[in-house]
C-alpha cells in the first residue's frame, strides 16, 4: 500500500511480533527517504480500537492520518494492535487483556523496532488507555524512550463511576456506539465515516479487561509521574470527559523532567484526530517529537 503527498511516497507494510505465544500485528508507515535515528516512533492505541484504525485514518484529498503526518516530518512510524485487538491474536477470555499484558506487548514491539532500525531509543505516543500503557513503559525503560506524548490519558488515574462492571469479557462495537462518544458539533464528518468504516472492519469486538481496571480505585494501573524522566508532552481536548484540570496539572507538575509541556486544545474532545483542531494537534505532536 502506498500513497504520495507533496512528492513523498509513503509506504505501508505489515509486520508480526510474537510475545508469549501470541502474534501482535504491527503496521508501519515509512517513506522513500530514510528517517533519522532520532525519528523512529511508536503510536499506542486506546481501549476500544486498534492502532491502524486510530492513527492511519484515510480520507481522500485530506490528511487525517497522524502516521502519514509524521512520515512527512521525517519519521519511520509504527503502531500495533495489542493482544485482543485488530488483526492480532485474541484470547478466549477478553478479561485476560490487561494493562500489564499491553505493556508487555508494547515492550516486544519496541524491541522489534530497535532491532530493525538499529536504534537505542524510540518516540512513543499513547492515546487514552494507550497513554497509561506508554507512561508505564517509559517509567520502566527510560533508556529506550526518546520523547513521550500522553494524549487524552495516562496523566493519573481514577476509578470511573460511569462505567458499569461488565458481565461479558467482550463488548460489541457499533456505528452507534462510536458516534455517541464523539462530539458531533466539532467532528469532521468524512473523517468520522472513514474511522467508522475501519473500526467496523477490524474492531467489532473489544476486550473488557480494561473496564475492570477502571473500576478498581484501590489498585489503579498507572505510572507514578516521579518515575517518568523522559521529556513528556501531555495533550487533552478541553471537552474530553477524561480531562480533569486539577488532576492533570498535578500529574504534570510532578513529572521528573524539566523538558515537559501541557497543552489543552479548545473545542475538542477525546477524538482530537477526527475533529476540527486536528491540524493544530498534529503540529504540536510533530514539533515536540522533532526537538533535539
């Protein structure tokens, strides 16, 4: 699969990484121009949709793909489908898919990236649950992460009283369930349609292991900010239900790095990459990753 933007040929290739007997699907976007060692980047998805669905939204004549945007800035970009998501292997019991198992999947994919690109460090962006995954990985592996972006998640954790304890280990994803989560007054319709089409192709079932973790206020699975020494950018949409200004600013203040930024995007919610401030979001991420 290849596309061309401003005379840059962008190629998409599939890879597979095995971890503890199950296969993890990896989607890579790169160009005909070699990325530098500083620009090898992993994007980690949230708790409902897989990485290719989230980060490679394809709209004819428009760029809603964060992967393609970063390739245009000189990056070699990878994303994964955590065990239980997308094209990756799926357990019989969706409750087996936990934050810890996702961190282990991420670790395996990072090692794969480091090996094939012969680099010591990679950039990582995590969206929503992916922010929690990425923050935990970065806190435990500071020598392997160059820069970290926590987008709409990861900056602290609290139990969610609006989530009911699931009876089934899997939940079904529908057009209605997707649309109901996105602020319709700021979404770009054609981007939303492309996202829905991709989700209903690869992400019709999502594991409910993370739902149990959200309900557990006694032992939340989250990285302590004091354990994160990597340069870090935190981004939230101002209308994101997950955004709590006091909690996020406290987490930001306690990060163990002086190289840090906190950005709140106006007129946007949890799905920034499908909404009107998308260009600003993409620019902020790209500028942060491309700093020396």
